[in-house]
C-alpha cells in the first residue's frame, strides 16, 4: 500500500492540472467568442439606425414615437423590427386595426443627458399619439445620482403627459443592481411629480431569473436578443394597448 498512495496522489495531481488547463482554454474560448460577438453587434449599429430612418417614412394612422438607446434601436435582435419598439408597434396594429407610423428617435449609447440634448428637440417636431421611453441604462456604469436626477428631470419635462416610461432594466449583478435601485427610485419619483406612467421593465426581466441571463441575450452578452426584446415589450404592452384602444377604438368589421 506504500506504493499505491504516491500513485493515487500523482494521478489526482495530473487530473487537477489537466482540469486547470482545460479551464483556462475554456475561458480563452469564451473571451474570444465574446469579442467576436461584440464586433458582430457593433457592425449592426449603422444598419439598424438606417432601417429606422427609412421606416419612419412609412405613414400611418397612429404616430408612435420612441425615445431611448440601443435597446430601442433593437441592437442584438435578428432584425430591427424585432426590437421591443417593433413588437409594440405590431401589437398596436393588431389591437386597433389601424396602420402605425413608427418614428424611432433613439440613439445607441444614449444617456439621459444625451437624450435630453439630442432626441427631445426632435420630439418637438412631431405630434405623437403614443410615446414610449426607455433611457438610463447607459448611466449605470458611471452612475452619479445627482447627475441622473437632473438628466431624467430634463427628459421627463419635455415629454407629453401621456408618455409611457420604463424603469431601468435588471442588471443581474449585485454591484450594478444597487445603483439601479437608486436610479429607479429617482426615476419613479420624477415621473410621479409629472404624472407620467411608469411600466415595470425591471420586474419583467427579474422574473425571468437566470433563465433570462442564459437565453435572452445576444452574442455580446449585453444587448437582448429577440426573446429578450419580447420580455421588454411585455412590460410596456398593458399600458400601451390600453392607451391605444382608448384613443383609437377598433373599427367594426364591415
């Protein structure tokens, strides 16, 4: 038995070493996959932006304007129309039986400050029937509560009274979620002061749990995929459809 113990120890060490090598190889493979995914996603930024600009030229009986960032652009979706904005527009068409013109003013990478400076002046050029807003996720990385409060206040001040606003999305990791909690408190308080409707995007994502983390994100592990955008849309739809039906009762069938 004296010889067997060193043999067992050596075998175990070799297994551990082999596992460590395999682990490092897996990590390297995942990093390479993530880098490639980010590159693929970045290449779609101008494609989606151009698609929405062209799509805005299609007139409709209902004018829907979206304010937001890359999520409103549908970055990570298989096509721009599969963003939450596109999903919402489809549901409005189905619920009202009317055509919908979508003017998507969102800009990838937008913060609340950039939205106030760039998107809101363009909103003033329109008389929308429906407005959705999802902004603030890009403020979380370098979060400053005072700056966020000032920026979200400027955004909300420029919105029509019936605009529908999402709270901040679910960020999964505790150090980000602590900042999101502060941001959402500020956002809800600012919305309440102005009588704006806030829809529960954060809760809609949180309910998906780790299943959402595994199946609802694009190749860059940051933007939603088609499944993820349907979850985003689900947070908006009850309020949006209620408002759309009130403004545009469905036509009776001929």
